C-alpha cells in the first residue's frame, strides 16, 4: 500500500479526482517523492505501512511523512527542470522531517 494515494496526490495538486489524464505521471511522481522522503529519513517505506512491526498509519509519524511526500510531489509537479528551483527537497520539507530523521553517526 503506498503512503500517498493517487486521489490524495490529485487533491494536493488540484487535479479533478475523476480525471485520468495525468494518472501515469502522478503515479511516477508519487513513487519519486516517496523515495526522496524515505531516503532523506534513512528509513524504509515499510516503517509506515499498515501491519508493519515498526509502525502503522495511526502512528504520529505517518501524517508528517505523508505531508512531506505530498509537498515533494507538489515540487516535482511544479518544477520540471525548466525553472530555476531549489529542488524538490526544500528547506520547508527538511524542517517537517527533521525530528524523524535518523541521526548520522560518525
């Protein structure tokens, strides 16, 4: 089960739920945004999947991770490399995730 659904992504970027025009692109961007957030946290996507021994969607972390994924997805949607942008992992996203990040050792 993905951490963000297609309908949630459509709502986030204001695409009508019943429209299928952008579904393939949005599904790819959901995958990319999820990978970026999970990699930033140095965790596994399964940490937030229902039934996981680590956590569940009811966990307090889940809505924060989901919000960050939606924010990164929005950045990927708006900035397709044709504008001078700071990238999808903005300081705003990093601030959202700061408390969940596994600290680096060394």
